[in-house]
């Protein structure tokens, strides 16, 4: 029921598209769903003053309804559910796309009609009776729905809510959840939203948090005809596919519960934004990259009229992905037997974007890949198709037959071989080189044994260590030699414990800990053990404890390839995780033997942003051509030789553009190219040259005291700076004084003369209130050079990246004498932008206040004088 200041003005109906009934859980879900849609229905344009006479109120109200139609359309017009609205006279005033499709009528045929003009008499009577009861009583009751398919029921919501009747079929909880996530995505994609009004605040955002997305290492999609899906099984591929058939030709088609290539169900889904025309089945069957069921057909679009449709520009969205996860997307299509060019342009958009052009004409095995696409702050990646610039086909057909979405690993791994020491697992096994940490008996049986300097699988030292707390008994060498999960050298032996007396020892319950871990990071553990040639159960329990704890059980008896995973453990504040080994509850061995042969530890280090700037000659920049893997910013004379030059949007070492600018305050004289070319903290291309200043006349310039500032920094965030320069082949002192000023000021000195590896550092410096840190160069007190040269060759800037902002929720809204307050809850340390809107239109949101959460929840106060009626919180960019 739609109300204005408590007076009913009509009814809005919603009918999900499932066909098997309705239960109490769904009713609770739908109630919260309507609270989200309520933001649109109860917008400020719908408000009537209490004092206005009925006629004038009606006259002022009707145009406002018209203004709200665009809002309705943007929020629920394309939702994959049947939704309609009727006014108090039972006339249809609005219907969504799905309603029109369900009843095979256009909007023009529906709008303005009553239920008696559209329905059979008995259905119209039920519809009218239900609406009247909703408006008059406003109570919660189940009724039979007038438009319902078999098994549907009608839901009556209380009159204090914004809606009344919801004839609804049952929808699985996660499917309805995803539909509502789509709805919220349309509503400006807020992670929390309020309406502020003279009446008590209407809270919306019951689904803002959503379901946690499950990570998928690889997902495969077959776009094509319904009669040739790609399925695993006898004679088919071993991998699992998601088949996009009729969903792809539905303007609002949605495929929920996407599976990864191993068949694991995820919370991710594919949502059509604009349909394909249909399926083409003239693709190749000779491809080797994908199964013929995927390559032989594809879905297509077109611009000219074909199959009764023109201007078909397919577009779809992968949704509910983990925010910020990076993917490589590989596209494939084939259309054989043609002589023209059918180039298809794929536009892929997440938090970054790219465009790919690809010709499917007579293609067999060619693919095109968009690398490094990150899911945006809403966990979405959008793909659009259009003809490429070289497409010469008369209908400008576009195609998509297969899509491979592969998670790009940014993580690291430790592998441990627990064993006798006689068969260590070396880097040469298997190929390519994978480095192992070998823990032999000598360390494992020593209660104080230590394995220092752990290395990752790529051979990188981490500084972490494994420290024994309670010993193993010894080594067992009767493990499997047939395992495929790990090399034989790792699976054939293990260290063991026992409770009853064995080898003179009893109550051997091994314990060890990993030290030097990052308390901010979650670690995933995989355990393996094998003892062949036995007939009992030798279940081993692994308890992993840090700031949280988890348990996994694995039976080592005759094990070949089984492992047990213990995931998501964060270290204690000291950076330690403890692993305890005990018999599992099903262990029936007489000595209760326990085994550990392999431990794998996976984690994704938090990215610590770093900016590197090479100051020097134009001819020797630091970039990929110099054999450098990190991204550098190069400051040359064109900027450094001016008093107002700017190097905008400095890049981090991974190539991410930032809001940080380098702005000159006073110039350098020029570039010196006599720096060291010996091994130094930075690449030779950066250490061999620098920019310089001077006090006496040099190159026609004197009193050159270079100064610059870094702008666009975040006030309150501590930054670390490292400064470096080198001038070889001199015998005097060329001490340079650096005055570094942010919220506080510090002075550092570096003698650049014959310097190879010395730097100066400033840690924990916060910018000033304007977000700026300035650096000024002058001769140090020990500088005895005749021209008092000063130098800077490298600037390094590091800071702690705020944790990614998870979903925000708003609660406890109150109007006070001095303003409007509510509680914002989200990720500790993350920054959220509170935004306000008067109309909820997508382009109407304005920044009101930036909030960095010091705890999981904190109050937010807004000046009531603001013009905004609605508030939301989104992750700050």
C-alpha cells in the first residue's frame, strides 16, 4: 500500500518469477525488500502538507507522481520480478518489463485500465477485494493472488509500511537475495541508505551487507543454443560450465548460483542488462581450446534489422564478486563459412576498464584476453558488445561463444616437507621450480627447534620462522608414493606423534608456531599426512590458533591424495599462529598415532602502496626498458626546471594512478649524471643521475634552493619518505639538508659525495590539513663545496593502505534539535563517504561528510540545515 502522510493512495504489487509457493522466511525477506523500494515510493516529491485542502493537495500531488516515474523505472523497472502499481481507484498506473512479458501486453495496453478490464471476472473480484482489504485494514494476512500462477499466495503488509499486497511465488532465499542486490545496485548502489524527514526517519538498507561472495578461481561460460550445453560427464569435459542460453535472450535474464570450473557453487550471478538477439550454431567443431559444445554455437547481436530486431547491443554483468579481486577474462567466438569481417568489440568495465576487438569470422582457436580487470566497489564487472571498427558485415553481427573468467592470484605460498630429512623436497621437483621449506627430524624432535628464514614457493625470503613448542616423536617413512597432490619426496615420509608409549615416549602431542606473520592478513592452511599398509583409523586433528581458531581432521591411514583445509586464521597481535596436533575423535589406533607430512600455507599480503620518483636526465628514465619490474615516475627538467611545474597523478609501483601530485615550489638547476652505477638501493637508471641546486653561480644560475610539495595526500594518514642521491668522483663534502614539513617539521642530512647505499628516512609524517608535505633542499652545515651543490635523485613514499571498505549499514537514525544523527557501521580503518540526495536519482548524490571508522561503528552527525532528504554511505574512492 502506498501512502502519503498516512493516507492510502494506491497499492504496489510484486510477484517473483518462481512457481512453487511462499513461506514465512520468504515473507520476512520480502518485507525487507519492500523497505528498500520504499525509498523511491516515499521520495520527497510525494509529500503533501498536512494543512493543504484535499483539492489543492491532489492537484499538487499528481504532477509529483509523474516526476517519480523515472525513479521507479531506474529502481524496479528491470528487476527480474513481476511488479505493478495501482492507484486508489484500482487503475494500473505503472508496470515493469517483466509484467508486460508475463501477460503479453504492452504498457500502453495496460496503463489506465482497471483489473476488471484486464482479468477474468473472478480474478478481478479477488484482486479488488484484496486491494480494498489492504487499504482499509492494513493488516498482515495471506490471500490468494489475482495474478498468481498455481501455488502463489498474497502477502498483506502492515499499513505503517509503504506497500501492501505482494502476490508472490516462493523464491529460494539466495536467489531473492541476489535479485535485491541487483535492485540496490540500481538505487545508486548505496551500501546503506536513509531518508530524513519531518516524520521519523525511514530506514532502508536491510540487504546492504548482502551475502559474502565465494571466491571462484575459474569460471567458464558457454553462450549458445539450449540444445547444446557444455556439461561435465562421460564423454564431456572434466570441468564445469555455466550455460547461458535463454537467459541471454531475456532483457532481464539472470543466472544465479554460478559454479566454478570444479563444480563449486558460488554466490555470484550473471545479470543481463541488454539482451542478445539469439543463438548462432555455425561455429567450429575443430577447436582445441574449448569443447565443441561451447565453440559450435554462440549468442549474437546486430545493429540492422535481423530476426525482427535491430540495434541489439548485448550487455551483461557479473555480480557479487569479491570486491577488488582481479580477473583475466578470455573471450571466444566462432562463425564459420563467411567471407566478411565480423569484428566484435568487447568493453569490459570493473574498477578499471579495457576494450578488446576480435574477429570471430572463420575462427578456430583464437581468443582475446582482458588482463587484470578488478571487480569494482560493488563487486561487479560489466561486459558490453558492439561491432568493432573493422566489422564489414551488412548486419554488423557481434558474437560471444565462450567466456573464461580466471582469478589472478596475488597471493603467496609456503610449502613445508615434514619428514626424515633423507628425502627433502628440492626446488627442482616439480617443474617449474617450486621452493620448499624442509623440516627434518632433528628440528621436529627438538622442543626448541627452529626453522628460520622461510621462503615462498618462488624462493623469496620472508623473515618468518617455524618454531617448535612441543616435539614430534620421530619420522615415519611408510607414506604414499602414488600421491599426485604433492611430490613423492614430500608424501613418502612424515613426522608423527602418539599418546601411548612408543619408542620410549608417551603423550607426544606436537605443537609448533609460525612467527613473523602479518596480524592483518588471513592465512589458509592445508595439511597432508599418509601412513600406508594399515587397517585402522589414524585420524589426526589439526588445530590452528591465532586471533581466531579453526580445526581440521584428516585420516592418514592409507591416504593417497586427501588433504584437509583450515582457512581464514589471522595471527595474534604478536604475529604468531600456533598449530597443535592431536588424535582425531575417530582415531582407533592403539597408540593414537598422528601424522604430518606436508603443510601448505597460502595468503595474500596486504598491498602497501609505494610511489617511486626518479629525478634525473631525460635520457635515462627508470622504466621497463631498464629491466625494472616496478613502475616509476620520472621527474625531468621539463618539470623540475620550473617554479610551478606539476607531475600529476603519481603512479604506485603496481601502476595504479593516485590523487598525489608533485608540484614544484622553486626550481632545480638541472640534472647531474655522475651518480653511482654500483649496486645500490635502487636501479642504476635511478642512482646514476639526480637533480641539483647551488648557491654560487653555476650554469648562469645562483641561489637555487629547490623546493616542491606532494599534494593530494590524506590528512591524518602517516607517510614514510626515503630520500637518496649520489655524486661520484669528488673529494669534498656535499651534504644536503632536507627540510620536510607536513603536520610537523623534520630536518635530515645526507652527504651525497661518493654515496652508494646511504639514504635518509622520515617515518610516520602526517600531511598538513590541506593534504600536503613539502620538501626543501639547502646546503647542510658540513657542505664545503665551492658551489654548495645539493642533490636529490630518488624519492620513495610509502604509507599504510586503509583496509578495503566492506558494506556499510546505517542504523539508529534520530532527529535532534541540532541536527540529524545515525550510526555508521562498516570496516575498521576504512573510509566511507556519506552522501545526500533530495530525489534519489542516480546523478543527484552529493558528498556530505567523509568518515573513517576507528571502530566497527561510530555516530555520525549531519547539520539538519542541509537540503537532503536521503542519505547513504559508500566506500570512499
